[in-house]
């Protein structure tokens, strides 16, 4: 399945979670709910995936921790805050580069309409 198809499934599941729960809860609540919704839809994912950080021929002692890795291809960075910070998108791009993935989604559930809380970050994605 292509990354764009996977992202459609993730966004559909996130919209359902937001429709039922609304804004204002903790990020961990949305992560639990989104994982359950993805599971119900038959979408494969790994929570809190550990990714080693390579640096000049070694692997650093501290790994990256991805909120969700969906279908082994799309990184999902979950948020529940008033506004994204200016570093959120560059941070996800770094995660994409270091994990050799092409597409990431930032999903901020702390918005009135979820489509306003979704940001797509691309790293050499072949359409």
C-alpha cells in the first residue's frame, strides 16, 4: 500500500476519534483511541517505535521514539496542544530522514475541526 493510501486511512480514523471525543483531552488518550480505531479498521501499526540514531558510524545511546509507525511506512506524531510550535514540522522531518521514511503526519487533536489540526510532512516521497 502506498503512503498516500495509508495516510487516508489514518486521517479517516483520526477524524472518527475526534468526532467522538472532541478536543481537550490528553495526548495519551487520543493515542489509545486512535490505535483502537486503526485496529478496528485492520490497519497495522506499532506504538512508541524505537529508532536508533546513527552518528558518524555509531549508533547513539538514545533512540528516537515515534508515537506511531503505520503499515511500516508512515510516521504519526500526535499532539494535543493549542498551537504547533515552529519546531514540530522540522522535528518530524528529522524523524523521517533518520528512520528512512517518506511521509509523516502531525495530528493535533486540540482543534475544533480536525482537518485544521493535520499537517503532512514529506521526505523524498515518490508519488
